[in-house]
C-alpha cells in the first residue's frame, strides 16, 4: 500500500477490480464469494442492476444541491421509511456514525426543550459499538478505541446487557436516554433477547427516557425485518441507519417519532451532503427491492437455512467451532481457534468473511443470495474446519 494513504487500517494484500452479484474479482484474476459485503453495506450484492441504473440516471441529471433547497428524492425516501416503520420523521447524513451523532444530539435537545437541560447522559452497554467519532467512541467505551483520544467525551454510562439492577442504579436525574444495538454485531454477534428489549422499553417509559436503537448494521432487512427491533414487538423513539441503506453508496439516516425529534428545528443540526439527490436515488433503489412482496420472508428463509447448515458444521467440528449465533443473515461463529485463522483460511478457499469481537467469525452475505451460495460457503467452511482440526 502506498505511503500516501494514512496507515489507519491493517489491510489485506488484495485489490479488487470488479464485483457482480455475490462475487468479487481481484486484479490477479481471483474470484471470491463475498460473505462480508463491505461489512453489511452491499445488502443486494455487487452492481445490482436496479441500483446501478438509479445512480447512473441521477448522476447524469443532478448529483448534488445541498439542503438549502427541497430535494424530492430525499422527501420520497423519508416518506417511504416513515410509512414502513415506527418513525414520523427522518434526518439524512452520510454514515452510521453520523446518524448516531444525530441521535445523541436529539436526546439532549429533547430534554432541553422539555425544560430539563441537565438531562444529557446516555446509558450504553458493554460490548457495544456505535462509531468512530469522538462522541461515538465514548458511547462505545472500550479502551482499545478510546486510547490516545482523551479526554473522553462526557455523558455516557455503561452497563452489562440484561443487568437491570445495574441499569436502574445508573439511571439518575441527568439521564436522557438508553442506546442499544438489537444485535451487538461488532461485539461478537450477540443477540439482545426480545424480553430484554421489551423491558428496556418499559424502563424508558417509566423514567421519561428516550430509547435509541442503533440499527446501523441490523437495519434494512439484515435480520429478515426492515428493522431488527421489530422482532421484539416494541417501538423505538429513535433509530439510526447506515451501511445497507444505500446498497454501497454512503448514506445514513436518523429516524424518530415526532415527539423525540421536537427539539430538532431549523439550525440545530445539518449535513452538506446528507440525503443529496444521488444518495437519495441509491436509497430509494434499495427500498424498491427490499420492500417487494416476499423479500423479507426469503431473507428469513435464507437465514434459517444458513444457520441450520452452520450448526451442522459446528456439530461435526466441535474442536474448531464452539457455537453459532445471530439473527437472519447476520450470523456469527464462535471459534475455538483464533478467529483470524478461520478468516484467512476461508479467504484461501475463495470466501470472504469478516471477524468480530469475542473471537467470532461473521457471515454477512447479500440479502438476495441463492441457496447455492450457501452451499458454496458451507463447503469451504467444512474444509477449513477439517484442516484446522487435524
């Protein structure tokens, strides 16, 4: 890698030049089944024709205006997200971290306009991940990503998921909100139980707190519903989106009820690029596909199939794999060997998978894969497990 690029990533020495469907092709002619999808970004795989057409058409007419003016495509995208969710209103930005920044600001403004400006603290959870900005690394709270970036932004308290005694002890007169991922993807693909999500909703209601749900990785159909928290039957106050919402194009969104967003008036927040015509075209193209009849049901079917096949591999290779976890097409394999050994070995078999915390290997395939792609990934994993087991 050229020294001109800041060395903030530990990059793998592969350069890709083309992607099509569930596959990527490198500059040396190698072909890889992509079960990483740019970390859950390419929800419909590579070069999906409908997304490509929408971006090309919009780029040839009007790429950007800024939010000084009405943007019809942005309005349509917001209306469709609202129509298919709990939300009444949406703010568009460029990434999941920016969406989480908006949510943090929104929680503070909510209490400010309610006459309680002292309520600014947000409770987050051990093993979470909310982004790389100064505020979101403080929300995440792990020493590894905070190291060297002090002083830490004030306003975040951390407890263990499901420890409601600790949660109640953390709630005080300055508490504004609770913020949680329905599946802690980066932390190890740990699903927050539906009963826990339901109890968190009740705790928020009882204490006048906003419930912020970070769906940057779990949203946009990744678990078989548009938003993963729908599985628990609760309603959020604020939900953040990123990754899959643009199908590969950078866009983020912060969705909220009208009440939660009542403090976000003109001048309180903004984004130069957020929801511009090109980004909105990509977002609308993604929704065109994932809102089709039967799409979510097929994601659920594929998720069940992949999980079942992974559990079979686990049973046969319990010296290498400890368990399988996750929801829908956001699945994790808890490894008994270092997870990077499996990631590297899978890549050697032509399958791309990313690691996660807790020594987990993630599987994040496109939502529109075919059964044959699952067969291919499982065959590679079986081979890797056999070789490592020996």
